[in-house]
C-alpha cells in the first residue's frame, strides 16, 4: 500500500489543494482531495485487467469550486433536506439557508464540500478534519469533525466518520460519490443491477422532502429487495417516481449494526459494488437532476450518468417524530462507518 500526493490547485481564497492517491497491492487506487474531503477517482481493474475509473469527477479545482452536483464530496453538517430550513432543538428554532427551493440541502450555502480540510496520513489511511465553528450556516455548537478514508487489499474503501460538539447540535455526515461501474464516461446507469436490503422507505413530497410517512416498498417501483436494473421501473407512472424524476429516496435499512445493505453490478464491465454500513438509512439517487457538464478527461456527464448510495440518518428527521434522531449531545461522539467493496 502506498500514499502519494500532488498539487491539485489553489482555491479562490488562496488555499492549496492536494490530490492524495491510495494505491493497494492489486494496482487499484483511489484519489482524494483535501477540498471537500472529496473522492475524485476510484480506479478498479475489470476482469480483463483494464483499470476503470468508476466515479464521476473533475480534472480541475475550478470545476469543484463550481460543483453544483456535490460530485464526490463529504456532506455536512447535515446531509439531505431539512423542511423550510428550520429545525427546533432544546426549544430553540434555528433558521438555515433555503438553498433547495423552500428547503435546506446538504449543509447550506457553504457546506463541508466547499472547505479545505486538514490532512493526516498513516499506513493505508488518510484523515481529513476540520472544526466547524459555532454558528456556521447557523448550526449551533463548535463541531470537531473528521472522516478517515482507508483502502485495503480487499478492495474495501472504508469511510469512518467522527464528530464531537461543545453544544447540542444535529449532525448527519455522508458522502456524495456518483458511481458508474461501466466507467465514469459511460453516461447511463440504467442497465446496472441493484439490490437494496430495505423493506420500507420514507415517502417524499414533490420537493423530495420526506413527509414523515414510512411506506413498504412491496408492490411499488421502489422495491429492490430482489436484484433488478435501475432502469426497469424508473419511468413508471407512480407518484413517488414523479416527485423525484426517478429515484431520490431514503430507504429504511433492514437490520442494525454493520451489515451489507446494497449490491450493484454492471453488465458491461462485470465490476460489482457491495455497500456496508451501521447507519439506519441510505439515499438511493439515480442522478435525475445531474445537468450536462464536462467531467474527467473530457467525459460528458448528464442525467443518470451516475448513481449515489448515501448512507445517512433519515432526512428532515426533527420534523418527523418516528425517524431516528440526528441530535448530537454535548460531549457525545458521533461515529459511523460505511464500506464500499469492489470486485470484478
């Protein structure tokens, strides 16, 4: 295992950004940026031995600074949506930015995806950390946060999240990598075979905001308990699909603790991905709102060029009493792990 570093660019504010590459003994590698603790590349050899870059991203820092799709980014302080940008904690209401229509999305106007993180490396791992000061994006508490990325010889990409706060606050960290197991320039993930270990999902309104209702997947297009292609039912005339323009839903994961929650494969490359987590939910997003743009090596990205599996607490949780709570109390530790495991 080796870790290398090279200069990637300088931000508009004058901060240096570096690309760190974690390479395992099989010759597979992952490239990470200290800007947004971003996953920039995941290169895995297919059955023929050819390396395939299977995550969407950019070649330049300028593109990431103007990244409206959160490609590869660490999301915080709170991933996903908060209705009307308001939450109440300890009888105090906090008004957050409405940066997604009438709702708050992915941490606000300047979420964690727009910050340069501190870096430390050890063995086959790299840790990105920062302190989110009290009042940043109007969240309470000074939050010390870190995410450690590990890539091992079993082709497991491990994301280990930690956070502590000096005041009660809310935290829901996740990662927004867009995968395409056929290669990042392939443009269409509709033929990918997906299985999700979830019997229920949280229903969305027309703004993709959970209403608080938890519904069974049985009998709906959202049922991926048995493997099916992402495109098989995506255009059915079901209200949940219409609301999101496809899949953009939080799944209530079966079981508790660290367990496998998803499996995906490409029929073109036969590369596969298994996902493990100890989080209660995962947002399956089929890239419905990804607008046309130029990605790495001149690749053209567009709607459904990639998919996301964002492990998380359920969105809009403080407005929905039946949802697991994202509250982090003073002095407690937020600690969750997600593993993306690749094979050919």
